[in-house]
């Protein structure tokens, strides 16, 4: 019987493949992948950090920030923010 951890690993892999295709599609259509950013409204609650599949969110001073070099623009963090501080 497949364990829950194996199932989560499979879902994570499928998620990454989907994102890779999405990024390729954006680039092929002449678009640009733009990292999400966190505004000064951030209350540093940390709710967004676990939602990021590529660990792009970290604490800096009294708020969270997104590393533009590693953010894949998936948008997963946006809905986790209670004060709507994350934008594309
Ligand atoms: S948009 Fe996706 S990759 Fe970028 S910081 Fe948010 S969760 Fe991470
Ligand atoms: S969820 Fe929103 S308020 Fe909380 S740390 Fe992330 S950006 Fe800041």
C-alpha cells in the first residue's frame, strides 16, 4: 500500500512538472516570468513560507521576502497571506 509520504512525493513531482511546462509555455509565447514580491503590509506571520515549493521565502528584518532569483512565479504563496501582502 502506498504510504502518504510517497503519495505526497508523487504529487510534488507532478506539481514541478506542471510548473516547468507552464514556464516553458510563458517563455514560448514571448512572456516573461516575473517573481512575486511581498509588500510592506507583511506582518511577518510566516504563513507563506511553507507554501513555497522552492523555498524562496525567508525572513529579512521584520518581514518575509521573496528571492527573485529562485521564485518560479507559481502563485502558491498568494492565497496563504492573511493581509494580502503578496503580489505578482
Ligand atoms: S510565487 Fe511560488 S515560487 Fe514564488 S515565492 Fe510564491 S510560492 Fe514561492
Ligand atoms: S503570509 Fe503575508 S503577512 Fe505572513 S509572512 Fe507571508 S507575506 Fe508576510
